[in-house]
C-alpha cells in the first residue's frame, strides 16, 4: 500500500495515499481498534450538512474568505451526494465527545477542497481546523450532528414505516369489524368482542406512538452549535449559532434552532433520552402486537388458531410442514433490542460531568440503531405478516360457543352469584351454559336466547 505523510500537533504519521483523511483520523484508526461498530452513516451525513452550514454562516458573518467558504460547501454537498463512505472509517468506541469524527469530516473536507483547488490551478489552501472547523468545537458540533441525524431519521425513516403498518391494521380492523370472537384477559376466556375491535386497539397503539414520537422529536430541533468548547461561544461570533441553524434548516428543509442555553446543550442529552423514550414506547406496543398475532395464529390444530398468517418459509429443519410466526419473532427481538438501547441511552446521558457529556457516540449509535431496526422491522412485519392476516371463522365460532364467560350477560337478570353457579356447573358437567341454566331452573330457553345476544355483548347500548 502507498502512503503519504500527514502531520498534526503530535507530529507526523503515515496515511494511506488513496484516503482523504488526515493525521487525527489516522491516529484514531490505530488507537481505537475496538469492536466492529462504525460511526453511523447518518452522523457522517449530518456532519456534512453542519460543515456546509458553518461555512455559509462564516461567509455571511465575513469571518471567512468567500472562495474558501464556497469550496467547503461544494465539497460537503459532494460528500452527501456520493457518500464517500471509504473516507469515514472511525468506530463508535472513540473519544466520548466525538472529537475524532468531527476531525474526520474536517480533514476529509479540507483534503478534498485542496484537491479541487489544485485541479483548478489555484494556490488557495484550506486547513481542517482553521477553516472547516472555524467558529466550532467538537463539543458543540457532535451534539448538533446528533440532533440533525436523529430528527432526520425519525421523520424520513421511522414515521413513514409506522404509518404504513398503522394503516394496514386500520384496514384489517374495518375488514373484520363484524367477526365476533371470544375475548381473553389473564390468558383466560373473557367476554366477546369483534376481531376488528381487537385489531383496532393495535392500530390505536400505533397512532398514539406516532403522536408521542412526533411530539418528543420536536425537542431535537434545538442545536448546540455556537457553544464551542464549554458553552460560552469562545472564538465564535455571537450570531454564529443562530445563522448556522438557519443554514441547516435551509439545507435540510427541516426547522432547527440554536439552543437558548449552550451550557445545557453540551452537557445534557435529555432531549434524546426523551425522544428515545417514545421509541421504547413504540417497541413495547410492537411487542404486544407481535405476541398477540403469534398467539392468535398458534396451532394450526393445537393452538388458538383464530387467525392465519402468511407462510413465508419452512419452520423446522426436522419437522416437515411446520410453519412458524417468524415475522412476529423478528419484531419482538427488535423490541427487546430497543428496550436495551433505551437503558444504554439513559445511563450514557446521565454521565454529563461539569461542562461536557463524553458518552455522545454511544448515545447517537443506539438512538440511530433503534430507529433503523424499528423502521425495518415494521416494514417487514407489515409486508410479510400483517397484510396477510386472515380469519379462521370456524375456529372463532367454536371458541365463542364453548366459552363460559358469555354467562356475564346474565348478571343483570339473575345476579352475579347465580350466574357463577351456572358457569361452574357447566364446566364441571361439561355441558353448555344454556343446558345448565335451564336444568337449574334459573332461566327458560327463551329467556336464555334473549339475554345471550352476542351483538349486544360486543356493542352494548344504554
């Protein structure tokens, strides 16, 4: 491999000749050979937005030569459009402020800018610290990139996937609105409801999660940029944060604001904790929905079996013909991972010491992983399971007719205690509620048929 020599304040170091990064990025690749988790691409994208915005703000403030500012902006757009993933090699497990990832972007932007200047025959040169990082510190740029990446991921990835699954469940709720089935509480038989009503509960869970995620994500619009090293804004114009937020809003098409208190923005990440809490709420709902689906589709002959789901692949390497609820299993595993991520995010955010929290990369990594996993899992579950849910009317009718909890409808007519005697006696004698009620002399057949009206039980009227 060919190398070139780069230098920083610690001295010279060899860098692969075909890579655009510089000395500090190279040192990070050698000093932090920990794990396989690389800095999320969403963070790299957000940094390119941020550096473009910072250059534009510096030009507006006449704090940077326009030629340099224009070139930095051009290169940042090039990075976003062409990804250039090979020039951003750093792992999550690095400095807790994300300094090396900030410098990775600074070095790549400077190197690429200088290549363009050379190709155009210009003597202008851009320095990663003095130019690309002008008016900034890693301490305010990394949390700013975190918020840009997080808000973008929520709105462009998660919410569309969530809305699609919710819409499918709403359609299923309407489709099965008149299919009366037995309800279950404590995993025991309960009074009846319709399958549509049951599924409407799932759909409303997602509607509420959608609302809570949107509301919590609003907090991510506040940016730390302008705080520089400790929140005072040293080496930055007083309007730099405000103008940079305006430029970020212009570039992304999403509204961002400069945080009113930069001391908070550098050391506290309660906004991401809050937003991830809404993701955990969604994970909890998805766990419930996925579990209900696999319980209701269990069988096919020895389980509940009230619904059927698509058979996507063979379910066993030894049992021929077996089909498993694999989409439910994948969704529940993702839910568990998101719940674990929430713990990591919360603990990491609690570690702000004095003017800085130094757990930023792990917070960003876990938040973005949660968004990505939830997005993909909901899409997969929707396309390969939810849309294919069908009703097994024969099994549903059998369960309803055999249920002892229909006796609940008799309470207003003969009282709770007599109704309980009917249910217990029917269970002991393996007889029907109707047969038992008549034998005990509590009701006539005509009265029983009048009171045990399934339509009235699932849609009671005053």
